[in-house]
């Protein structure tokens, strides 16, 4: 899979009780015990992301004395840290680079590079898993930690952030390349230079293709063939809409797969159906964000889409469809209000069969766009290319921005 990196506490414990597939959690402040337990989740959920990917666990997190304890094995597997357990002394040792963290099951004493610390809660054994206080261990190893209150997801980053790449900074004047266009012709026509266009779009050559989107520099004339002229609704070309991956996610360059043939059907009668969305290939567990603000109108298993979620946008005109997910974020229900840029789930390879079917195709996000009044599918490719310049910022993203070639 190619890398496509773009430049451009309060834990509500009742929300976690219903988590089916959550791996890890993070203590953030005071616990609100006044809220009732949530109903059964609509599908598998994950409440922890490490280094940009969801982490699945067979042991739920524990909450004791306002601290979250999680299986140490999964921290090590996701960060590359070494983890050892000395059965005779019940000592857990975690090492990475120049950091060495030592804890003892049942003891409030811990050591970081030989320095003594007192824990609020000790490590313990649960279902043959050693669980440890996640915040203490993460910070002791020098990891960065964030709690997404809205999504109820803990995020840990053990790697140094990559701030060497960038997004298109001036994206308000998109031009659609026409037959016969050259880079010099487009530049002259819009009162700018070839080098300015190439720099803004991160182009490595002067070659153009028909229907390619060029983001003209802000001091250029208004595009003579604007993207708004090509798409059906220019109202969707606004900064209130987000790309479904954040600005540090990896994904492959994607094409316009709308309308292509798909051979798998429920009836298995050999018929061919038309693809009603855009497929973006990405690693399993990649966080998926809501493109728009709106309301959940469907969530759960779909034979074709696997674990999917439908969100009606706040205008009531459109439905956004996110399919083949591996899991949701905790607590999502039909009727819930969702904000644009809210984390809602994770890339997977579910679908094409009964509940739980996986592996029928490579992991990817299927994004569909539908008119709400008549359920007609719309080609979302051009909208996605525009929204691609507006991404949710990773909490660990510093001053740099992510980059990909615009073509």
C-alpha cells in the first residue's frame, strides 16, 4: 500500500461499559457516575487509537480510583516497546529507547529509570492479562496523550510527528482542466505564473489531464472553468465540510469509482450492480470522520456495506454513507446529532455477507452521497477532491501540514 500522507478529563464510564471490542482507554479528569448505562452498541466499538490506528483488545479497560487500567501487551504491540513479566516477583517491565518503566502487580510503587513513583492504583491481573494505569505508563515512556471527549476515544502517539509535508494552502479558487489546456495557457488566462500554480498544487511536472483540479493561487483571476460549474451543487463546496480522514492519515490515491461494475450480490445470481460510491483504500483501523454535521439515520450491519453508518446532513438534503467499517466509536445511536469532523468509526473490510463477514476485499472506506428525498446516488468524487483540502487536524500534528500531489 502506498503512503499518501497529506501536508496540507472527563471519562464517561457508563459509555465504556457497553464497549464490545474496546482495547484501551485513558483517564481524563473526574468521572461522571450520574449518567445511566447506554444501551447495547450497534456493532463493535473501539475507544483507543495508537499511532493513528484503532487498537482492538479482548479485555475491557478497568476504572479504579479515577484511573484507567488497560492491558499492557497491546501498548507494547502498538508502539514497539518491549514488555516482560517476571512471574516470581510479579514485576512488569516496559522499555523503549532510553526509558525503562517498572511496575509490580498489586503494588502502588513504580519506577521510571530508577526513580521512585507512587501510583494511585496498582497494576493487576484480569483474565490472564496484566492491566496497568495507561496515563502513567504513556507519559513515563514519553508518549503524547489526548482524549477526544466528543468521540469518547483516547489517542496515544509514541512516534515523532512528521511535519515535513503540506496541504494546498490556497484552495478557494479551483479550476477544472479542459481539453487543450496547458499549464502555461491556464497561468496566462488567470493572471498568474506556472511556477505559482505548481507550487500551490505540489506539481512535479507541467503535464495536465482533462478534469484535473488545479487550485489557483489567491491572487489569480476567478477560474474560467470553476469546479462549481462541474458539480451538481456548489453549496457542498464549503469549508464546513471535511474530508473523512485526518491530516496525518495514510491512504492510497483514489480515482472516480462511481458507477463501476460490482459483481457480488446477495442473490449470487451472477447479475452486475453499479457502484454507488467512492472507494478510498486505507489501512484497517484508520480513523474515519464525519464529512458534515447532521443526524444518524441508520447504523449497524448491512449485507453490502458491513458495519456502516448513514448520516443525514443538517440541511436535510443529503445522506452521507460510510461503509465497510471495522468498528464505531462508543455510544453512537440512531437520532444522535453528529458534528462535521467528528470521529465516528474506523476503516475495515466488513461486508458482502451476513453479520461479521470480513476479508472479502482489501480494507477501504466506501463513501456514498445520496439525495435524501429520492435516495438517488450522486458521484461524490469532485466533492471529495475539494474537501480533501479541509481535514481534521490530528491532536499530535504540530506546525507542519500534510501533503499529497494534486492531480
